[in-house]
């Protein structure tokens, strides 16, 4: 079974959304999750199945 995690980051820059989520992504990957990173919640409006396209993923 493949574990998937969707990380949506954005919002007020004072919350440092990229830096904050970058702390948690390695934890998820070590736990066996395939992580997809999006900058906007609009990604939840599509019916895209896993695995996500490589163009939307963070390295």
C-alpha cells in the first residue's frame, strides 16, 4: 500500500509557510509517504490520482 501526503503551503509570508513545511516533509518521506507539495488549495478541486505529475512536486 502506498502512503500519500498532500502538503499545501501558502498564506501570509510572516508564518514562513515554505520553511515550516520543509521541516515536516523529510519526516513524512522517512515514514514512507510519497509527498506532493502544492502552493494553492485549488489542487484539491481536481480529481488527479497518484502518483502526482512531477511538475507539481518539490524535490
